[in-house]
C-alpha cells in the first residue's frame, strides 16, 4: 500500500533549519577561537605540571595565601586546561555546547592563574577570548552530533590513558622531593591510587608538594570519571537508521522514479538517515561520518524536486556544522548539486553498464572471457539465476551463511553501492546468481555444492545493479566471469535490459595513462593508482569490468572546497569500512550477511 508523503512536516523542518543556520559572515572565526582555546589549555597544563613555569610579578600576594589554596588552584588549572584541550575541536566545528562550556572555563582559568602563579598574561588572553566569544556568540550555532553510549567506553579509555600519562609526568618532575627513591612501578601505583582518591606509596618531604600531587591526580580522576558518567548517562540518540515510515516513502519514490539512478535502491540501507524535499517528491539518504554528512548517488524521486531536497540537506549540514559531500552522483545530479548548493565536483570514476540485448560472447574481443567460461563449465560448474522472492527460506539462509563465511572479515564493507543485507522480505525483486559444482568422484551426493554468489538490486522496472560478489576462495579461478556471463544471458527472460556492474574508480586516468602519447603527469598519476591497487581494487576492478565491453557512465564526487577533500576521503573510507575506528568488541558475534532476525528465527525453528 503506497503512502503519500505529507509536505507540511518537511516544510516546517526546512524553515527551522534556515532560521538556525543563517549565513555566517566570519567563517574563519570559529577556527581561530578553537586554536586559541587549545593553546590556552596547553599552557594551563604546562603551568600546572611544571613548577618552574610561574610568574615573577605580584609575589607579595603568595605569602598572603595559604598553601592549600594555591595547591587547589594548581589542580584546578590542570583540570581547566585539559577540558579546554578536549573542547577545542568542537569549538572549531561551531558546537553550541562547547561554546557554553568554554565560556564557563575561561574566567575560571584566568582567576586560577592570578591566584596560583600571579600570571597576568595568560589571564588577560583568557579574558580577551572570553569577550570575543560573547560578542560573536552567533557563530557557534551547531547542534550536537548523533551519539550512542558506546562513546562513553571509548572516552574512558582515552581519558584514563591521558590521565595516567600526565600523572606520571607530575610525579616525575618532582624528583628529589620524595622521602624515598621510588621506581617506575611505585610511581605508576601512586598515580593509579591518586586518580581514585587514595594515597600511594610515594612519600614527599613537603606537605605542600604532597597536597599538590594529590589534588592534581584527583582532578585528573574527576575529569575521567565525570566525563565518562556524563556520556553514559545522557539521553541516548541512536545512530542513523531508516525508519519504517521513511522506508515506505522511499520505496514509493523508487517505484515511480527508480529507473533514473542505478544507485537509487541503496537509499534503502538501514544504517542511513533520509531527508525529504518540502513537497515529499524527492529524498536524500545520508550518514554522518567524522563530521562529514555523506550522501551517495543522486537524490531519489522527481528531478524537479531535487533542488528542494538539496536545500534541506544543506540546511541540515549547516545546522550541525557538518561538511556536505556526495559520492558517486551522476552528471545530471552533479550539475544540480553544484548549481543549487554552490559546491564543486570532480570525476570520481566510471560505472560499467551492460546492455543485455547487445551482449554476446562472440567476437575476438570476448575471446578470453569465452575460453574462461568454457573451461569453468568443463570443470563441473553451473549457474542458477533467480529472483530472491523465488527462493525458499532454507535457500536464503544457506546463501546468506555462505556469503558471510566467504567474506573473511568481521566487518561488512560497503556504503554507496552495497545494500548490506540479503533475503529481506522487502527485497523480493532482487536477483541472485549462484554457482554450483557437481560432486566429484568420492564425494557424497549431499555435499555443499554452492561455490559463489552474485546479488543484484532493482534498478527501476528493467534494470539491476550489482550489490554483492562473493565466492569460495578454494574455487577455481574464473568463477566470477562465469557468474557475470550467466546473469547477462539469463536476466532478459526476467525483463531486465540493463545491468550495472562494479564501479571503477579513476577509470579514465588508468585508460588514458596506458595509451601511446600519454603525458608525464598522466603516467605518474596512473603509476600511483597502480601502486595503490596493491591494497585497493582500483586497476583490477577496471580490467575486470572492461572484459564485458560495457558502456562507461561517469560518476562524480561533490564537495565544498578543495581543503575538505582529505577529510571527505577519510570519511568515505570509514563509511565503506576500509578504515575502522573504535574499540574492538570481541564479545560481539559475527553477523551473517543479510537474513533478517525473523527469517533466521524461522529457519532455526524449521
């Protein structure tokens, strides 16, 4: 049953985002404020850790203050400095919460500098920065990023490591003040005890030094525990996900306009969020990775409504101070993105598209593929091409289990051209190609004969797009070629006339760089790509796709400024799971590729 998107809610959302993300005239100011706060924080830490870094003015005041007061001031300065260092990056990203916290910390830090070391310079700089932040408070408007409580564990490990390191430094620079001569193990024990509020094995001659070390370690422990508790107890905001209501709307848009983009179906990934145009006739799916708001492919829906969806997307990015970027959009999509959002675009690579009506194994150009396919078939391999909806639940489970086993890693890769599941009830129109091998002599008749699998997602009513290619590593070479050929020969009977194969990054550079007459710059660029192909399948994917004589459709990367490209590239590598950050979680079970929990439960019950 189709559900018509209601336009009122997207319109109100767009108006709200426009109000929050008004044009900012001083783009450089948050960066300058953030780096200044970082510098002040580092100076605070240095003054607190190293006793010789103290002012020479106003020394008469030191005698008027009790030792415990100045010791507490030193520990407080250490705490303020560490918090400023932690918040500096958020300030550069215009985060409102960071602005509020730093506005509280700067006057406190200035007062502690005057109280403990009587340093006028750092105090004045802190107060000047405080005034600048108050005057330009509108520059810091960004909302908090999506979060989960898993960040509390990562923050605890990081802060505990930093606290122990600073604690060892605080104890170490006071060599000679101890009654005994402690070794590294005793100092480490003293630091750990001090972080949790207990006295350690190191004794100091001066009560003032003992107070200072104890208060400083206690301050570090308080920051570690307090920050971890705050992250663990604050209301959880889930990671991006496609809600059931949004999925129904996106499927309706794909039903009407899905033939426009071969990557459109990947908007149905469950780990993406989606934004709709004010009219509800277009949508953009995205994920936020390392401060980059990353979309893929063209917007889904009516091209006339794309500008409205792009404006909502850009307003959302501005409201959170995210860097907007689009991976793999078409030429038409790139033109609209650059025109409506004021972004720039570069060619990222080419998509291989095969016309099934024109495909044939005959001819000299297909000789190698033809010979390889015949050799694999003589070795006892055969293929089946079916819609996923025609598979039994047992077959779905068998294919999903094999795909997960052949993956070889615990991480499921893919973002822009991967669905991340198999056998879901809503994906019955997907096409699966399986390769089977007849049992050899001596093998039991019921031996597992499944050796490889291809999975295609719908591309409108008459197209499919390759989503998954996996095979048994022990199978014969050339099995992937057999699968592709079997698919191209069989899918016309399913009403498919267009097949999108793998995406070849920088294909034009590889193709032009190997031609006669290529210039030195192009040859060097091609050589670098060939070198990187040792770790990333750049050249191999291009050559594999070229075997099937496809038409090449360029795909583009849309980005704000050239300086953002390294950050966008790093975020894209994270999204595609080529780079994984975070704590290892060995207690998590390795997930199967694709069966929904309900399907797995039914299979187990059967």
